[in-house]
C-alpha cells in the first residue's frame, strides 16, 4: 500500500472512530479540552489567535470562539479560497459567518488577516504523541503554516484520535502541542 492509500485508509478509520462518539459525550470531552487549553500559559497570554470552526464530529470550538470574542481578542478563522488556498479572516461576531457549499461556517469576508499569530488551534483526524498530524488530505494547514508566522501550534483531538504512527511526507508540518480530554502533550519539551 502506497503512502496515499495508507493515509486514505487511516482517514476513513479515524473519521469512523470519531463519528461513533455521541453528541453529549463529544460536548463533554470538548469542554475538558478547553479546560486544559486554559492551563497553558501561552494560550492565556495570547492576543492574536487563529481557531478553526468545528464541523460535524470535530472537537467543538464554538464555546472557545465565544470566549475569544467576549474577551475582544484578535481572532481569525479559516476560509477556503480554492483547492489549494486557505486564508485567515478576522472574526468579530458570529453573525459574520455563513455556511459554505459543504455547510461549514465560514467568514463572509475575503479580507485576509496577516502578521504574527500567538496561538493556532488546529483540527485533524489523527495525531501522534510526537506532533505528527493527519488532516483531511488537502494540505491547507501545512501550506498555511509554511506561509504564516505562528508562536504555538496546538492540535486539539479526542484521545481516540491519538495513534502510534502516521504516514508522513516532508510537507507535513508538526505541531508544538496536542490537547485531548485526557492530557496535554507538550512537544517542545521533547526537543
């Protein structure tokens, strides 16, 4: 099985695992992940954040986004512009979002946010305890990380998404930290 086939098989398996979690359990685990995020100094001190908007069975970020907006932090969220480009767009209010073709909430604006981001909250399907991440297969975050300055890249996932190993390529960007409902994995301490 080649690398592409390995990744496709693993993506399907991890999507299925995650989809078996009930909505109530997913909400509970997501809240615990948010609790852990608030134990991270850099997260609490962050002034400019980039956070994905949760969709389907992902770790829920709505409460986190609400908290950022209430604190009047500079918050940007992703917007897919093409098959190869994702930009960060500043979000000031949840009413600034609309569903895209797939039903994912996305900013109405196309105005990219540039500059340094203190913290980026990153989704994914699978993660390893060494910071490897398996996304959805389009490479949006890997390319975005390459083109943007980021202080701390945090992957959020349910513990069932942590795997022993992932098929990785040279273009796959490692994370600095992974937070699940059970633990904080600080990969900067492993250097």
